[in-house]
């Protein structure tokens, strides 16, 4: 029987993120959590002769969110530019999972044409030992530069 060994479970802390804004690369040093989602859009597909309602995929929405420690200036600068010029800058994010203790290797995913959807502007919290902020975004293209491989014990190369 084949199953995943615990040593091949990817540690969520092992990795890094970068963002590129106006051609400048910035390490996302304050990143606490990052998640992107592809949500498939569907429409009902009904056919005479059956009561079955099928679902036809008609598109996909690419969105995401990240939790970062408060104090990263880049997103607020994008808001400031939008308020001054009416143009919201798009940017690129690159996320790499790289846990050296696993046999699955490294995976790097790039998100293109990232656009902010929701951004905290200022935060104070008398109960907080440190401040975090949630940033939501959408994007128009995703590319996997490096893929995970199957674990060694399951025939990974």
C-alpha cells in the first residue's frame, strides 16, 4: 500500500515570496500567509429527456489573499498612485515552496497582472502585540515555473 510519509509533507514556513512592481523586485519579508485560488464558474446545462441538471464550466476567477505584518509600504504606495493618477498599478508575485527535508522538491508559481482588491490603510490595536493586515487581490494569469514531483517512495524522480 502506498501512502505519503510525514517527511514528505511540505512545511508551510519553508519558502519565499517576491513581488515585482514597476520592474523593481521586492522580497516579501513580512509575508505570514499566502493563498491563491482558481474558482471555476459554471452554468446550468439542461437537456430535454432528462431531469439531470449538468454543469458546464464557462470560466474561471483567479483571486487570492495574503496576511502580512503591518509595515510593508508597497501596497499603500499603489493606493497612493491610484488616488493621484486614477491608474492602479498591476504587479507580479512569485511564490516558492522549498522544504529541503522533503523529496518532492521545489515548486515556484508566478502570478501575473496582480491587482489589489482590498487593502487596509491604517491599523491600531491596543490588544495586539504586533499588527497584521489582510490584502486581497485578483490576477489574470498564472504560470508554474517549477513543479513538485512525486515523493521518492511513490516513484518520484
